[in-house]
């Protein structure tokens, strides 16, 4: 276990809230994970932590939502920023990418179906209110605090991009390297009592599988419960770079996946508890001395900490205009527009399966959106890299489904003492494969987009990113880190 201890004149407050949606609201899937929620296995949570020191304030939001658009995330962050009277760049919003969560209005850029909008609007408006309530509650409960962080590991995830019979599929590659690190940041009051514990892990929350229509926080839920029970305070899960990583147990095929969710989550929580309980913010071991003056028994007695120095808090954003790979041509898109319009009608008329109708509507929405982009000879979309400094460590939020190797490269290049790299932050605009993840000749429309991910149709983007985009993201993240490092 790698340990780093830093103390600060911090004041820290945290609060959490249940964010269960109304029953009947759909999950946010394309083919899988798109059915209405019928019952609750495990409550969804949202947590807000506020940190203050040296006249600066930052806020970190973690939640069990599956996805949010950049615009939706801006609304959530702005809600917190307005209450705290700080800039949006000092508010980080991270999603667990929970596939058992309800969809939001933007639904990854392909808007929710009209029949779902009443429930979606009710839920999303309530989310904004709960974020505001948590922020005010955390602010009202600020305490003098110290912090410590450390890393552990959990052998719970597996590389999921399998090359099978000449095709890229969603599978599992046993023995392929993954990021199995478990990052823990603990904030305590001056007596050593936990206020909030952040824990970061990189893995798709899909243990509660597509056959299940239950609401679940997936594995972060039982992990958080164990952390709160054994460490105390509030636990907030932060999703790392899990774009190409699945749970070792796979995607649950069963209708009742609650046992697997409990097992995986409890195993992760146990590692977080082990690491967190090894961190002492209020005491330290002094020099070795004899016990009761017995000369051959030497130990290090615990001594109380009395210092409470200030630390630097800062936030910085870097925006890169991602280019796209070549877009489909207009003739083909016009043919697809007619095809999918008729396909929707035919599937509804014959009583097709709900996922078949849903995927047809999503593809049609993608065709329409892509046609609208053809007038721009060089279309782009904004990628956001966001760095938050907390003393000698940093959090980096990437607004994409990042692959674990991208997170490892950013961490290695960071100027900070230690860096926690997160995907799914401040809105998710699409998967971000590395150049070396592209097949020979690149991904081309229509038949070499990998299923079920790396699919522009899911995110309603006209095409995949240009192969250089991942390295542009790495450079942007490092620039944001350099800015906070010099604050």
C-alpha cells in the first residue's frame, strides 16, 4: 500500500441524499439496460463534499447516475457554484456510470422518448433540488479537518475488448493488464473522526445486468455502505477510467443479480476499509522507546497531532475541440433516414421487442443529427479536462469514457505528488479510444463500429473521434494539472 499523508487548515463538510427515480422510468440503455424500472434492489445516492482553505472553496459531487450530457452537468455544477459563490471550475461532477440508473433528458445526446418525458422531467428537476439541498447541508456542517490518502488494489475487474474471429466484441481477456488500483482519500475532523471518504476504482457498474429491471447502485452501493459502517462519515465513490474494463463476474445474465452485486461491492468496500483504516490524521507514531522501562521491548508509541496547516485548493479547466473521423456521406445518410423511419413504423406495427424499437429510434435520431452536421466541413465537439487540486494531490476529471491506459498515462505525467484520474466527469461525450485501439484502416461507417460500445449512435455523435484525440486529451489534462500545480 502506497501511503501519502498531508494535513491542512481545511474545513470540510459533506452530505448525501437518496436519488431514487420514480418507478416506471426507463434505464438509459441502447439495446441492453433500457427497460422501465419496476422495483428497488439498492438505493441510489448522491454525495457532495465541500472543502475550504486559504480563502478558496472547491466542491466534489459523486453520484450513482449512469450518464449526463455536458449541458446537464453544467446545470448541476452551476447549482453548487451559485450557492457557494465560486467559479464552475471549482466544482467537479463525477458519475459512477451505473447502467441500472434512470435516463436523463439528454440521454447521451439522443433525447428521451416523448412518452417518457413527464417522468424524466419530474426526476431531473428533483435532482437539481437535491444537489442544492446537499450543498447547503454540507456547508452548514463544515468542520476543521485533516486529510490523508493511500492506494490499495482489488482483483475485481477484467479487460473487456476481445478480438474474436476478426471482430472486436465485448468479452473478457483473462490476463490482460487492467487498472485494479483502489484510491482512497480520507477527510477527518481534528479528533480523527471521518467526515467523508472518497474511493476511486475503474470498472463498468454492470453487475446488475440487462435482464434485471430493478433499480440498483450496482457494486458502488454495497461498497459505500461498508465504508460508512466501518470507517464512518459519508462515502463517495468516484469512477476512474473504466471504458475498457468490466467486472470479473461479467454483465449479469440473471434477473436477480443482487447476490453478485453484494459480493463485488463488499469485496471492493473491504479493500477501501482496509486502506482507510490504515490512515491516521490525528496521531502519528513517534520514535521507538522501551515499554514500561523493559530494555528489550521497543515500540513506537502513538502521539497526538496538534498542527493544522493550510493547503492550496484550486481548479482549472482545459477545453479541446475534438475532431471526428470521416463522416458518412450524405447519400448514404439519406438512404438511412428513409430506412430507419420505415423501420420504426414496421417494428411498432409488428409488436417488436422494446429494445428493437428503442435502438431503431436512437439510430434514426443519430442519422438526423449527423445530416445536420454535414454543412460544417470540419465539425468538432468540446472535450473538457478538469483538474482539482487539494494540497499535494489532484483529481482529474475527463468528460469521456476513457480507457484505463489513458488514466495511467495522465497520472504518470502529472506534476502533482499524486493524481486520481476520473472518467465520466462533467458530462460524457463519447468513448475515447487510443490511436492504437483503432483497427487497421480505422473505424469506418457502417459496419466496423464496435458493438455494443464505441458507437456514435449511442452518443448521437456523427462519427468516432479522430485517432489523435486521445493524446490531445492527455495533453489537455496535463495542462490543467500544471495550472493547479502552480496555484
